[in-house]
């Protein structure tokens, strides 16, 4: 489970994207990350359903990463996305 969460965070940081939909793309990633964080305790306690759901969310995040890499390719777009991800992570509370 720790590997899945770490992978999701790494994908978030290293993914590239931008354009008029940066905020939308970042919001989708942040939502998935919050869902994964919500499953963390259950999965760590051995909840098989939570582990399965976390794995599926990780796969969804990886697929999004591949799509965004194809969608946005310029260095300017990459920098804008990186800044938006950093801001989202800083401000993310995941419902707490």
C-alpha cells in the first residue's frame, strides 16, 4: 500500500500538463490522491477492499499521467503544471 501511495505522489509531481485546463487536470489528480489517502488506514489494517480500490486508483492516476503527457508537451506547459501541482499539494486538506 505504501508503494501505491508513493507511486501516486511521484506521478503527481513528475507528470506534465497545462493549457486552459491545468486547474481541471490538477483538481482531478488531487481528488484521486485524497481518495487514496482516505483508504490508507483501512488498507494498512489489511482491508482487502480498500487495498483493491487503492490499486485501481493508482492505475487510474497512471493512465491520466500518460494521457496528460501526450496532451501537453511544451516546456512552458510543463512548468505551469508543476507550479499548479505544487500549489494544490500545499493547499490540499482532503476533507480534514
